[in-house]
């Protein structure tokens, strides 16, 4: 069973067994019990199918959808012997006013990220979604380890991209699944398109802060930095992230940072006498890739600082036995930023260590670079998106902040840290030493959720402070599909705009002596390790020719689409003029559906109905589970103590019941949001 994943109840139901003679019904047979043959069933995308002892029902795939979104179903294929020759295909979907072509239906195959050293933050089973099936699906045990006996199991993901011009109604088609040793099986596919169109992804108001890693791609695919092939790989990563509406971009102006970048994206060209020209080629090409494949960014954070530059770097973030970090920081103590120097004749890139920002010589070095950088951002229409970074819990000193404040004309800073005062992130409050603003924060603590909307509602997407939740320690890797789907909804119904400091393609690319994946790219530069704030999750995975999506990315995308429907309805209800145009009946139906959706989300954490009515605003928790439980503890002395054996037993019981209940009606609740959004759009003349 996947580490830390919540348990989902799976019933023993009927299953079809495929053989050369065709399909036959095997009633009430456990998947681990039937010998021989190939079995197939349709599976709920909110489950992770980690149970190997339960059979499942083969039934039509039903997708509830809004125009402009992507929606997935899942088919599981299982055999008592290795599966060979697997293939799946979908035909055209026919419906009102025409058809949705087969090109809009993507078939992918779930596999495990292989060759990983044991890790507490490894994703669960079948996380990597490949565009082509593996030649052979081997036998594995329940934990996914290769075995001489066991079951061969693989999910087939069916993802439909709904055209923005599609007419509302039900579209019907089929998916055909075939293996080398079994007769083809046809699974009906129904797509119910509701009469509402999602906003363009770059107009999403749900905030998703992904961090892309050029260096991971270069190392994984053994291509030179900034080569043609490297740029193709970068383009591909951004394109895969585009359905999330991601809007954060990080441009390292220094090298060897906590993100693991070997080079700075602006290279310094020596011209003698301590003077330099500046090569912006990499930065410009990176922004080109972003704008082409992801969309226009809303924040561009220029990295000009990291923890190794602090004069207090030996006092913070050092753990016992960590000699590399201590030694490297000692070597760099009192030195300034490191950048990439480029020899234009040979193309050789080297590390150049500059004076500290407090040194008067720094202004003459950095002022012309920043002036040209800003002009390039002005030409792109991005000058208002600029921030400086990046701060962990240890901040740059006041002299360093003053230097960049004077140089940049007062740009705000970004922080990825454990905690901070929300008031410090409100624009105009000058939360950084009262010198300049903190314009963006991804925090582990000081997260606020809202449990019972009847006791008050919150709208994180409206917060003046640009706050996001940072789930550290690889929590988004080990989370269940249901948890990932709900992640952003918990945020926007609380006090956060969304999720922050999320790894995109920062999978373990470094290998140990046994040639097993053992570390992320940032581990190359231990002087800038942030310890338990290091990025430990990834939503893209290594495919044969470049990054591919994961099941968690698809879950996140669908959850964000629900967020956007919620925000559309909430925006109308919060605007007095819009609400008046809806009329009292429609306004009430919208609020009732939002509250029902909100309540169902919290039942995935805690099933007790009476308990869920007791609390509204939840503070001082790192995640919904901790926030709910620690606040319940304060009013219910009969609960087991947090983080004890009885606590885990109680949580297991509550989530088991709550998530089993959730699975029975989640599509109907999603449908209500989409249908009501269509009604509201019609009333507001937005169709």
C-alpha cells in the first residue's frame, strides 16, 4: 500500500476475464485469487488501485466535463502472467451537433518510476504515464517489486480534451483494449459536456507555483546545457504544465543555488579591467519557451541570493554529520554571489565569484546588467511581474536588501519558508525590514483552512497577500490521487491562493554507486541545501524522450478545474450587482452546491458529521488533517493524542469511511458546479 496514502475501500464485485475464446463473467472473484487469463475493469480516477486482493467491475467510462478542460477515466488490465502486446485505442465521440475527434482522446499507460533507491517520498504505484505501453508488464508483488509469482497489472488512462466550441450534451464512443494473448475488449466511453466553458488557463485564479529544472533534463537525457535538444526538452516540460494555469517563473541570476542550477541564465563576458558585458541569450530563450508553451507569466522571480551568501550560514540549517554543507559554506564565508562567466571565443563557461553586495564595487557590476534586464522585460510587457529572491527562513541582511532595493527601484522579494506573518506579505506593508515588500510567500506553517462554511466562509483566491501552501518533505508525492485532487480546493476555500514551491521535473536524477536514482539535482551544491525545505516532490517524470505527466498531475489538473468553477460562482455571489442578476433562487442553489462540495471535501479527512459542524476557521496546521485534528483536540478531550498509535488508528477509520462515501457521489457534485456555472454565465451574458 502506498506510503501515507489514505485507504480507499474497494468492494469485491464482478469482473470480466479475457481469453482467446472471448469475454466471460467471473462473479465475485478476488483479483489475487483467479488463476490465468487477462482481466480488465474500469477504475475510479480518485483511487490509486493499490489493493491487489479485490476484483473490480467492468463498466462504461463516464466523464463529467466542462468545455476547455481535460478529464480522465481509467481502465485496469491484470494477468497472472506477464502482459505482452498491450495496446488501447479510442474512436470518435459522437454527440449533439457533431463529434469530438479521436485526436482529442489520449491513451497513456501507468508504470512505476524505476531504479529508485529506497525513499520516504517515492510516489505510489503506476504514477508515471507513458504515451506508449511497455513491451512487457512483469509480475510484481503487492508493493510493486518484481517477483517470480504475483500479478501483472497496468492502468490505461483515457484523457479527453474537450473543445471550447463543443456543444453541451452527451458524447458516446468506445475504447478498445487488446493484449497479445486475449481477445479485444470494447469499453463504452461517455462524455457528458455541461454548458459551461472554463476560462483560458492563463486566466485561472487558482495559483499553482511549479518550479522547472533545466539541469535535471540535461542530466537525465545527457544533452549539453542550452543545446537544441535541451530546449526541446524544456519546451516539453512547460507544455505539460500548461493545463494547470501555472504562472510562476524563476530566472537564476546567480549559479549553484538551492534549485540546483549549474549556471546563471545571464552570463558575464569579461572585457578586461574588471568590466563585463552581459549575455542574455539563455534568459531570453527561456522566457520564449515559457510564453510559447505555458503562457504569459504572472510572476518572474530573479534569483539573486541564497543561503550560502549569508554571514550567518554556519548558524542555521546545519544538521549533525553534514560535513559537506559545513565545509562548502566555510569555503564561501564572506564571499559574494557566484555567476557564470562565458568565454565567447571558446564557449567555455566557468564560475565567477563577485564582490558581496555590501561592497561599493558591486553597483558598477550589477547596475548595467539590471538596466538591460529591465528593458528586456519592458519589451515583453513583463516589467510588473518582476520580483527578487529567493529567501528561505534565513534572510539576506539589511545591507543586501538595500543594495537591491536601490538598484531595482524597489522590487519586492519572494520567500519559500516555514512560516511568517501574513501581514508582512500584504502589498505596501514593507514586510522585509520595512525596506520593501514581500510580494510572494510559500509557507509550511501559518496556513489557514475553513472547515464549516455555515460558521463563515473564506475566499483565499481574493487574499491581498499572495500566499500559497508549501507541503514539504515530498508530501505531494506520497499523497493519494484523491488528496492531490482536493489540494488546491482546500487552499482557495481557506486563506491561500493555491499551492507553492512544487517540483515540476525535479525527479531524482543523481545516481549512487549501484546506479540507482538517489538524489535531486540540487544535492550537487550542498552549500545551498535548505534541509527540510528542499524540494522533494515532482509532478513530471522521466519518459523515454522527455518528461511525461504523472497520475498526480492529472488529478491536480482536474482539481484546479473544480476550483475555477467554484471561483466563478463565488465571484458572482460576492458581487452585489451580479448576485442581483442571478435572482434569489439561482443564488441559493449556487451557495448550496458550493457548501455541499465544501463539506464533501472535508469528509475525505474526517467522517464524523457532528465533529465537522463544530469548527469554522482552522489555524496553525501544515495541512488539512493536522489543522482539523489539532483544533478538534482543543474542544474534545476524548480524542487520542496527536501523532500516537491511537491517533493513526482513529484517522484510518475516519478517512476510510469518509473517502468511501466521497467516491459514491463526487461526479454529481462536480456536475452541479459546472451546470450552475453555465446558468450563471447565461444570466450574466457571458456565453
